[in-house]
C-alpha cells in the first residue's frame, strides 16, 4: 500500500499566506504538472474560489455534462471532498476542463441525499468516506485501491492541508515562494497545523522570475 506519495503544493508569500498576492499561475501549474500526479485533491473552498475567480458566469448544463468525459487515461482525476454539497450545480465547470480525466466527489454519511442524487444523475463517481467530514486516511486508501493513485497532489488551502499534515499523511511539501509580504490580510498555509513537524530540505531552485521553489520531505 505505501508506495503512495502525497504532495502538498502551494504558492506562498514570504509571510506564509496562500492568498492576498498575485500568484504566478504559470510557474505554479508548471511545477504541479511536473509531478504527473494521478489525482489532484482539490478542497471544496478552493474549487468554489476558482469558479468565482475564473468563471463567474456559470454556463447552463448541456447534455454532454451528464456523461463521463472520454479522455486520455494518463490525465489526473480531480477529486473534491464536498460533504455539504457546496458544488451542487457547479461541477460541470470543472468537468469541462481538458486537463482533467473526470471529477470524483468524496462525501460522508451526512451529505444531503439530493446532492447524491444530483451526482448520480450526472454519472459522477462519489464515495462515502466518513461520518461527518471525510476521513482522510480512509479517503487516500480508497483513491489508491480504487483508482490506483500512486501520486496525489493537493490543490487546496490551510484547512484540508492542515488535516492531512495533522494526520501524518503528507510525504512532500512543495512551496513556490513569492517575494511579497501580505501583512494583516494573510491566510497562513500552515495556520491549522496542531503539532511540531520536522521536515528535511530536498531541493531549492531560484526561478528567473524571482520566485524560489522549495521542496521538503515530511517524514
Ligand atoms: N496559493 C495557493 O497555492 C493556493 C492553492 C489552493 C487554494 N488556495 C486558496 O485557498 C483558499 C481555500 O482554502 P481553505 O483552506 O479555506 O479551504 P480548502 O482546503 O480549499 O477546502 C477545505 C476542504 O477541507 C475539507 N475539510 C474541512 N474540514 C475537514 C475535516 N475535519 N476533515 C477532512 N476534511 C475536511 C472540506 O470538505 P467539506 O467541503 O466536506 O467540508 C473541503 O474540501 C482559497 O482562497 C484558495 O484560493 C491557494
């Protein structure tokens, strides 16, 4: 089972914030793509923020949105824990992306029935992996067993990253450090971590644009 690797990848300011500055999207996603992950694990808040930022006008669903896309099996699955149905009526925005194999939704025993029906009607795979929130160790095992996920890359903020770190589930931390200080509006990447975690530096790379890419091994 333990050939699986979980990588947290974030762009951060010098004061550790994940927002409140202009993220170098090109560099951020170039690094993310180089990991060739089988799964991108996307927090539901991140997914909502992405839609608000890049697709404020939600397109009407079309018949094709109810079918699983037929795409290259090498593309990553985008997996979204969404136990409360925040993405009800919005998932087709992501399903349409050419760079995603399909969307898988992780839910819990508490997830509203009408959201599950909504997913079923649109042929989304979903999995119940927890009583209230998702149970992260169980969710990662499911992704490895069911979808053969060896490399799982997070695209998420302090909340889900914090749960993963607090449960000792992260193998590598990848930080694209931007030379900016956000100040009082900062939203610290590691603000939800509840214990002391020692890391070891794997590599540093200075990018021509003035950012520094740091990678750390977590255990
Ligand atoms: N700079 C960067 O690199 C970067 C990258 C990604 C995102 N962001 C920013 O990060 C912000 C969003 O981050 P966020 O931390 O607020 O939210 P998030 O991590 O995107 O979403 C929270 C996720 O954690 C899950 N969750 C909450 N409590 C949990 C628990 N106890 N156990 C298991 N799962 C749990 C939620 O699931 P439920 O929905 O089921 O509760 C949800 O999927 C946005 O502003 C986004 O733009 C920045």
